[in-house]
C-alpha cells in the first residue's frame, strides 16, 4: 500500500500552479513530472475541469526535496519512498517557498551578502554551499534575478571603488560565469525549435548580462547558441546564415562597442529582411548613452533583464 505523503505546512495545499510553471520552479521537466505521477503516484496532483494538472506549494516543496536527494545519489523510487516515510514534523521544519514578494527583500539580501563574503575570502567551497542552500528554497529564476544580478553590480562597484583588487574581482566574476555556463548547458530539455543566438558586440569582453539572459531563457526551454565575447559582425552573419536561428541577441556595454552595431544591417542585409530573424540588443551602453537606441536598428530590450526575457520568449514562441 502506498503511504500518504506528509504535508509540509497547513494552508499550502491550494492548487495554484500548472505543470509548465512547476517545471520552471523545480527544474524537473514536464515529461519527468508526468512519468513520476504515472509510475509512483507522486505527486498526487489535482486537475482542472479540462483535465490539466494543478500543483500546490506542498507539491513543489516535495518535488524539490526528492530532486535534491536524486542529485545526491538516490534512485528516484528510493527518494520518493524516503519522503513518504519522513515524519511530518521533519518536513514542517523546512522553509516554505520563498518567492512571495513580502518575504523576499531581506531573504535575498542575506544570500547576496553571504556569497559576497565567501567570494571576497576566496572561499568558493563555501560559496557553493550557500548556492545549494538558496536553491533548495527558491527557484533558479528568482535566485538569478534577485541575488546574482545584484551581485554582478556590487562586485563591479567594489572594484571601481578599490575595495577589492582585480584578482578578487576576476575570481568572483569567473566563479559566477562558470555557474551560468552550467545552467545554460544543463537546463530543462529544450523545445524543438531553432535556437536563440547570444553574442557580444565586436570587441566587447563583458558578457555578464548575456550569460544572465541565456540562463533565464534556457530555464524556459528556449534552445541557446552561445557565442560569447567579441564576435565580429562578419562572423556573426556567417553563423546566422548557417543556423537560421529564431533570434539574435547582441550585448554592448560601452559606447565604442555599441557603435560597432549601428551598421549591422549593411553587413548582413539578409538578416535585416523583414520577418526573417528578430535582432535584439541590450547593455549598459544604451542606458548611459540613450542616443544609441535611436540610431541602432533592431529591438532594444531595455534595462530590466526579467522583462527583456519575457519579451524575447513571447516573440520567439509566436514565430515558432
């Protein structure tokens, strides 16, 4: 007989989330969620009138707990069985989902400060532990948006103000870069569609914003072709014509590198044809020098990365 799963907290069993949202929040693919329900009756989801699955906060907490056990080496069946035999009080002691806006400010700030402290002490093992702890409580998307994006800004500011040396700045930013590369390469199964190409403008070396956009898109199952730093327009043109992607995103952080993009349509007229490929651009250069937006063809993504990702996803999926 299958033992009933314990509840984490009363009041957290309202059915709120569809399977797509849960896949994003937990990092577990929709195919895996369906397979677990079919094989193990886990979690025992509710249904809409139309028969679509609905999940509660309890379900999400339990899914994350099982996922973490699997990542530690347990077999799926063992992890689910272990969850079913846990004491209700043990589960109730775990933190509730921390995406609620009224809980986030101090919560995120504590993680920012803890990670900064570890990296400024050159202790990447401790930083790893803090990352793992944070991601056991909140979704990767919210972690990136509310912890990692401010971290990039703080690290750069402290280097500019000579509070840390270039060695520490390099260690901290390269540590974060490695995390982003992992998330881009190990996201949920991508959709079967053409990729989104991500590149830095010619002579542009700063790729933090590009990595953030790539990671968030990858969490939404958008396939990514990551070209990275300082991509000449002729090479970008050749890659685009070979792959015919769904969209291109180019980031420029300085006025000089942003000026390299002004004439991109002349370099790649085939790409500039109406309704061919979405050409997005973004970066600090356009925030500090707004006149560049008026003379750069394409779609400017603005200064809010989460909103930019929403726009990219919307336009790419409309074309899919």
